[in-house]
C-alpha cells in the first residue's frame, strides 16, 4: 500500500501539558524525580514495550517513519518509534484487586474451619489506591534531523516522499544518515489528579519513600543494623548531613524523607531476601553447610534433611 510507511494523522495533545524532550532515559528519570519531589507525587511504570530504553538501537528500513505522534509534536523531521512506556499516579487504579479479593475469600473460608486460630486485624482501608486517572506516556524515538529529509508542510505526499528517500539512504549507506535518540513526554499537572489531595500534610504522608533513602536502609541493614530505632537515627543523620546539607530540612510529615516504621521494616526485610539463596530455610541451611564444607575441610559438617 502506498501510505504503509507513514503514520496516519495523530495530533491529539494533552490539555495544559507541556511537551518536553530528553537526550537520554537517565535525564528523563532525573527530571521525573525532581518533579515528584517538588509536587509530593509519585508515578509508577505500568507498561513498557520491549525495546524501550535499550541502547544502541539502530535505524531500520523495516520500521515505519513517523512525523508526529501524541506527545511528539510535528517539526518537519521524520523519526522512528523505538518503544513507549506508560506511567500512572501511584494512587491510581488498584491493579491487584482481583488477587486481593481471592486472598481475602480464602482467608475467610479458612477462618470458618474447625481449629482455625488465625490472627485477624480490622483494616479500615484495604488499599492506598484512590482511582486517580492521571497517566502519561514516554516515547523513545530515533529522529533524523537532516534538512534533506525535512518537510515544511505536513501532507501525505510529502511524508511519503521523505520516508521513501530516508529509507533508501539507510539501506544504501546507514553511516551517512544523521540520527539522534530522544525521549518525549508531557508531564501531568497537579490539577489533573483526582480523589486525593496534592498539597498539605495528607499529601506529604501519602508520598512514596525516596529511592536514596530506600537504598540507605538496605545498605545499613546489610551492614548489621537490625533495630528500627537505630535505623531511624542513621536515616536522620543521612537526611540532615547528606541530602539536605546546609539546606532547610523538609517537614517531618514528608514520608519521602521520614519513612514510617513499616516502611523501614519492609526495606530491611527486602535487603535480607536479596542475599538469600532460597525462601525456604532448609535450602538456605543446606547451602551454608556446603559452603562451610568447602572452606573448612577438616570439619565434618552434616545437615539433617
């Protein structure tokens, strides 16, 4: 088909959002982190295409040429889409609702059996999710900014001709084609968030824990810190002396830098799980015994199966 190499018209734009361009995925992540920190928000990835974020992706004559997409405005230069990744507010849709309902049904059935002695807690809210509709997409593209492939008017005929000429050049001599990697997105505004506050103490208490703080907790746990109160003292020193040295300290209500006891305990447990060979204690004991046998030849170490 004549127009198979060219994307059809796609010019939908997000209301009140500003298109932003990044040279690398790392640069995008740094900007996203600053946005989350400044607005007391958190965005989680929910879907990623296979090639998104991969390095050393080369232009291909087999891929379609685009001139604009939702989130990638028209500037006359053709580009190929490597992949996309979708993010949503961390207080969005509960995507594990079915699994949770199944688990609660099993627990309820077990509690009705004879000799059932299960600890039960009354939970007022079973999930933090608030069905916030905010989502945004990141587009990983390879752009071809060479003037000889640019079009000044967005018409089917000009897109088709530029696409054909560009693919011919890639096929004959790929090194002669100028190409740059870009990441395009439109970050959402605070007014788009629904069903939860975005300012004030409640919003601060709903924040996710900062990745740097999580990393500090796991490092300290691996180095022998086991008590939550001791861990909190280390975290206070880390936030005061490293993250906010010679700066105004964040309020204590900001969960991002002042995690709850449960946050600390969960991250300490994750650090321990990472160094385990198995979730089964018997398997871990067997592995440790095998290691001891290799290190201490003279000691007969036996493990009861």
